[in-house]
C-alpha cells in the first residue's frame, strides 16, 4: 500500500506495539524471534494477526568452554591415519566415505574401519570396536546415527583414540534419550581440554564434513553425478560453509575450480568459522576464502573479522555470504511463514586492499 493513504489509525497500531513490548518484558530473554505475517485489517480498521511464528532462543551451552586447540586442525585437514565408524558391507554413507578416501589417494593400510564381524572392507582393515584401534588416529569420521554417535564420541575422548573428529549426524541433544549422556559428553571433552593432551577437535555435527585435497580425503558422500570429482592442480580457494548442501551446490557449479578445502561446519558444536579462518590465514597456498554463514557462535564473529583483517593485510581476499532475512518482505507468498530455508541477506567482499592508516579496516 505504499504511496496510498494509511489504512489503519495510529491509535490502533499503538496497542499492538505495546503488546509486544509487554511480552518482551516477560519472556523476551527466551524468544529469539517473533514474526507476525500477515496482519490484516478488520472492517473497523483494527489489526488482526493471521499467522505468527515464535522461535525460542537456543540456550544450549557450547560443547566445551575451554578454548579449542586449533593447532590440531593439522590432524583434521591433513591426516596421516583415519578411522571410519558406520561402514556397511553394502554402499551406505560410511562406505562411500571409505571409497572417497581411496579415490583421493589415502593409503588403504592407514584406514581403519570400526565394524564388528568383518575383517576387511575395500582392502582396509576392520576392527571390532574403538578400543581395538591399533593407534591413536589423526582423524575419526562418525557416520552413524545421533544416539550412537554420542556414545562413540565419549569413548573416543575418554580413550584418547583420535586427534580430530568429523561428526556427521545432528540432533545429539534431541535424540539420545536424555540429558545425562549429552552432559557426560560435554564433561569428557572439557576434562580432555584441561589435560596435557587437549582432546580432539570436532567438526559438526549435522554436517557433510570436509573435502581436503592436501589431506587426500572427502567425507561428503555425494554421488559423483551430483558433484563431479575434479582432478589436477588445486585452486587457491578454501570454501567454508555452515550448510553442506550450499557448499556442494556451489562447488558443483564452479566447474573451473578445484577448491583446496571444502569445509562444512554444521552446527559448530566445537570448531567454529573463526577457528578455521584463524588457522588457515597462515596458509599461503590459499588466496581466496569463500564463506557462507547462517549464524556465528557467541563472539566468534569478532574472531572471524580479526582473522579476515590479517588476510586482507596480506593481499588476499575474503568473501562472506551471510544468510539471513531481508529487512522487508519481498512480497507475494515470500512474505508468509518461513519454512526451514533461509533467505539470503547479502554478500560482503573483504577485498585485498589494506585499510588506510588509522582506519578500522
């Protein structure tokens, strides 16, 4: 109704706004977002809500309060040994991941498959359980359901079985059947972080994991017809994406590029976007960092920006695409109740131009 006379009197709008203010005083700390869309006008000019969506604030604490030992990203991105949990004799996601490692050139004798009742799969040694791993591996990939993944992660931490973990499933807090196991998982990792070992670094959950050309592995388990496997010289590009689907879709369309790293973060239970950018900023084989984020962990956005500023000062480029919601509805059906998908808010290019002296950057 832009450019037309107002359809509702101001004295009808004020009580609606006041209602939201009163609501905020009572439960504002529990609500992350409250969307009413649309309001319609009654015959007497009053406002009536037809659809309302309230999103509660995620108050789940981080997996561990202690700082992440990001130096261990060396084990995650360039592992010399790997264990895979969740491999079937038939072709399932875990089996696809094993095939991906072999395809990328990972040595079969450095791949251990945790699977009772089998001796060898795809030429790789099988062990019955985590306790039977012959050594502490650099990387462990958990391609199992959330309930089993929680127990496996606890055992990995308590047995010091791996320096890094790619946690594929999401919903650990919702699906394990209670808070006790989740709390034990948090306590185990926190204790490990306080030890001289420092515990593993964890990517995920709810992610497709990582494709690392220097590490010779790919956990994305995407069929090749959906994302053709490229070979040849790596592009001097790292893709860091909170969404695995977004990363895979964009990588599939970038037919001329072969990213050195594709990292999908998932829900950032442990490792964050800031961790990766802080670690990779010193990798001189990367010229462009392309980042897609739906939300930063508390204070991690600031850490991300500090790393980005260093990268720019070195003459390289950071591209940040922040998913979100536009300040005004796009119109039509786009304005209704949102589904699971995020609307795109826009992109920011941090170009390789050092800021002027004294500037904020």
